[in-house]
């Protein structure tokens, strides 16, 4: 399964659309993976959204990843969970998760990426590669040189997240990313499906050119 375009849902940026509506439109455009990300919902509301997205992604053959919450991911039958450096440690998550369950990890350096891969991460995401207004505590971006260094250092898929859109997706892929994760470039678009199609074409072109 590819991670070319990995869409992170965010109702605060989604122009009044629910997580499931955003996911449905993104999958219709060809998104490869959907991550449910919401730090405000109750556990039950997050689980309800997760069940809806599970149905949408299964029908559309996209991966479904839940941010932060391994319990919700498992309960909803998601394909995986995405963990940050302050979340449940990878080692603990691996102990709980069934075989084949995807665990992705946010990293900010070659060292963090190598540590995550040694611990069994299925993919790593350089977070953030550029500065972004979509995550308050993201800090400034690590940049394309760090992305390229991580790509050279590890064997799992390397994603990049933060400040990526049509204007720079080509250079992110050219620097070595296997895929890009986005919020505003897709979730903030008036036409989510068209935004996904546009980014997917640019990613494909960058991969062909590389
Ligand atoms: N993690 C690191 S940056 C970020 C997250 C969730 C936000 C990315 O949003 P955008 O709008 O694609 O910059
Ligand atoms: Mg997290």
C-alpha cells in the first residue's frame, strides 16, 4: 500500500464538514491514506468518527490511521495508529497491537527516525518539514536537507508533513519523501476531491521525474 497522499482530517479547518465527510471526499479523489486527528472529541465521539471513516476507507481501498489513540484505532478496526514523540511509546504500542498493525511515528531528526525504525515503526513522518499554521506547537520546519538525510538513513517509507501544498510538493518528493501528509491543502479546500486529484498528479509527476 502506498502512502503517496496521506490526508489528515481536521474539522477546525474543514469548512464545516465532518471528519467522515472530509474522508469520503478525499478517498473519492484517490487519497492513499486517511488519518483521523482530533484532540477535542470525547473518546466516544472519536470512536464514532473512526467507525464512519473505517467504512469509507474500506469501500475506497485507502488505509485508515488514527492519530494518538491506539485504543480507538483497535476498537474501530483501523489499519494503524500514528504516534508522536510524546505519545504512547512505540515499544508499548507494539506489545498491544496485533501482527500487521501499522504504527507510524513522527520524527524530527535522523536519530529519532533510526530509533523508531529499530523499534518497529512501519513508516516515519518528518514533522514538520516546513512551518505551518495548522498545528500550534509544530515549531519551525526541519527542512528538506533533514528529510533527505532521513530518507538515506532508514528503509521504511518516509513521509513529510507541515506546510505542504501544490507549490512545494514536487520538491518534497524530489528530496526523497515517499509521500506527503497534508491538512490545509486538502481539508481546507472548497473542493476536497479536486484538491486530492491535483496533489496526486503532482506527486506522480515528481516521482516520474525523479
Ligand atoms: N503535524 C506536524 S505539522 C502538522 C501536523 C498535524 C499540520 C500539518 O498541516 P498543514 O496544513 O498540511 O501544514
Ligand atoms: Mg500525537
